[in-house]
C-alpha cells in the first residue's frame, strides 16, 4: 500500500474511532495539512506509560505494564516484526496475547486481561496494554505499515 493511502486509512481510523478530538478531526480534512505517514511508539519503563506519536504529534498516552522484578523488557529502538491478531504464549501456559505486535523475538506489545495491574511492572517482559488500546495500536500499525513504525523503549 502506498504511503499516502496508508495515511488516509490511518486518518479515517483515528477519526471514526473517536480517538481524536473534534477540532483535530476537522483540521485533518484541511488540504494544507501534511499526510501522516509515521507512527512512533515510546514506552517509558520508569513511568509505565506509552505515548503514541502520529507524524510527531502525540495522539495517545496509555498506562502499560512492563517486566516485573526478576524479568526484563528490552530497551532500544525497534521496528515491528510480526503482527498477530490473537497469539497464545508458547512460553507462559498459552496465555492470551490479543493484538500482538512482536518487536524483538518473543517480546511483544499486546493486550492483557490483567488491566488492574496496568501502570505497574507485572509482565514477564512484554509490554502490556488494555485490550482496546492494543487493538487501536495494532490497527494503526497495519494502516501505516510496519516499516513506518518505530518503537522506542527507554528507562
């Protein structure tokens, strides 16, 4: 899919899912606005937060859970490798991992059933999100294409 088509798909996805304020939706329809073509996902381990930037503009700020004591979440800059709508962990008792975005081997950003633990370290190393937020992120990555997404995980 060409970058401009992906940008339009992402804009429609964000607008119709009610994720952008009305004033931002109105601004997107202006012809002078640049076409959004990149996503940057920034995970701050110390704050247990994820910020999603769409062409350098923050559009989401969500609580996450990263590695609990004794476990590790990779740090660095990554590109999504594989997207899986519903994955079941082969390492952790077939634990459900909806809306998985694998970014380094077995490490993924994915939805979790343990939403009460979001905002605190609780995972075996993956980056957990509320399922509805994981779905939004998954679809956004699909819309812009994996090659146009950067995932940054920092302390």
